[in-house]
């Protein structure tokens, strides 16, 4: 019976741990860029890619999101604008932007990783997570994954 309960918890928490990449909306407002801006925004690829930490303030246990401005460019030269959140548009309880790491894989694209925190009070669940974002600048495709716990 304990094994079934543990399995059910894994499935329940797994659904809540999904991430999504969406177009810029109210979460990407300039007022949501976490202060101080100079510590919570960085550029890559000769300035063509920008990441910024967003803090929408509410809900307090899920207010942090990640903003990505990147190629490909639109018809008028603007970069695509995407927001990364957890499933349902809710954010993380924390994203440690100062610990953001970036790399490049010629087959996959730019790879970003940063630690964060998930808190789900209704499930009495809190855990650290490592968020990984892969950006293909040629296609604009962004894939996101996360791994619970930090190694």
C-alpha cells in the first residue's frame, strides 16, 4: 500500500512539475523584471539573446519566471519574446539567476541552466530543482526541462 501511495505522489507531483514556453504576456511587463535589473538580466550570442528574471510578486509561492528575447527576427527586426513558466502559467518559488550557467552545443544550440525552488503548499511539497533551457537560434525552438534536487 505504501508503494502505491508513493507512486501516486510521483504522478501527482510530476504533473505539477511540467514547464511551458509561451508568448510574452502580462508576466513579461517591464515592471516584472526583478530588481536590480543589472543583476537579473544577461545577454548572450553577441547581444542577440537576452535572458531576464521576472518576478510577478503573486502568487508568492510561484512568482518567478524567465524571459527570453532571441532570434529568429520578425518582419520588422524584433526578436521573438518568450516566457518560461511552470504548467498553467504559474512560476517558481525562486530562481537563482546569479547562478545561471550558459553553454553552447553546435547540434542543439545555447544551453542555459539555473537552480530554482518549487513550493506547492496544497501538497506540502517543496524541493530544489535545476531548470535547463535549450534555445535553437536558427529555428527559435525553445525546450525546457527540470530535474528535482540539485547534485
